[in-house]
C-alpha cells in the first residue's frame, strides 16, 4: 500500500466501491425502506443480547467524522442491574420534576401523542444502557488541558450512526435525555472532562408493543433542491 506524507503526517490511498446509477437508486431505496421501519420503543424485553453485538455497533458509531479527528466521545455501557437501578431512580426523580414543574403546558400537550410520563421502567428492563458522553477537552500526560473541536456536532453524528447501527442489528432503542443529566456522571464515576450527552436503552422490544402512528415529513416538507 502506497503511503504519502503530507504536512509531516501519513496519508493512505482511499478506495470505495462504486455502483451504477440503477443500483445506487435500488440500494438507497432499500436502505430508506429499512430505516423507515425504525421507531422509538419504550417497552423492552429483558432478553439477553450478545455483548459482541454491542461492541460492533459501538465500533460502527466510532467511524463518525469529528472535528480535527479528536473523536470526543466515550460510550459507557451498563448491564449491571444495580447500576441500572440507580440510574432509573435518579432519572425518574428528574423526570418527575420536569413533568410536574419544569415543562410548559404547550410542551406537555406536544408530548401527549407520545404517551410518555415520568416513569422510566425501560432503564432497568433493557439489557444494556449506552450512555454517550461528550468530551469538551482532554488532559495530556502532564495534566494540561487541550480542547476538542465541534464537540456537540461530532458526538451528535456518532449518536446518529449508533442509532442506525442498533436498528441495523435488529434491536430497538429510545433517545432518553433526562434534564439535568449530571447524575449519570456521578453514578458512573466519570472524569470531569466527560459530560452526559445521551442515554440509549438497547435491546429487543417487548412481546407486544404499540408505538405512536407518527407521520414523518415528506421530502417536499423537509428538503429544498436548488437546480
């Protein structure tokens, strides 16, 4: 493999599989049809999931682009029952405050079609919880801080790829963002350069699950083409 040095750093050749126009259309349509079946699920089974599956979806998520290739994320994977219980108790405490005191009437009305409330049993039922942490800065070996760049954007991209990989594996998830989320950093005993970004329960859906019959925006509603 040819290696070229640019600005004093190694660069390797990039190669990618290309498809003809018809095959591209077919592949992109099939992928859309599969992704269209993705839904946020709140009713989980406790059926075990192979750890290797979780490892693979995390590796897929880590292929996301990031500012200056700093990869400013840590994925905390929780299967320990006691830790999941602690997370549920802390999350429900914050969610109760949100549903009863913090959320506006408009917000609560907008949530009614989702049939959600402050109870979060899936935090204990799902075999895995993946807590996505963002890393605003790093420490070097001498304890000096070095900033990361476009942290929210980079971690958001990784989270989107993680959700896609979960769906591709035939599993379900739910984007859970209790606010505030500082309790996750404390329970998991994470360093001060890691901040909770997103919590994803991961597993199989329960035997009988109903999800909101939400309509997604059409192409005309969510895209503008300048031709």
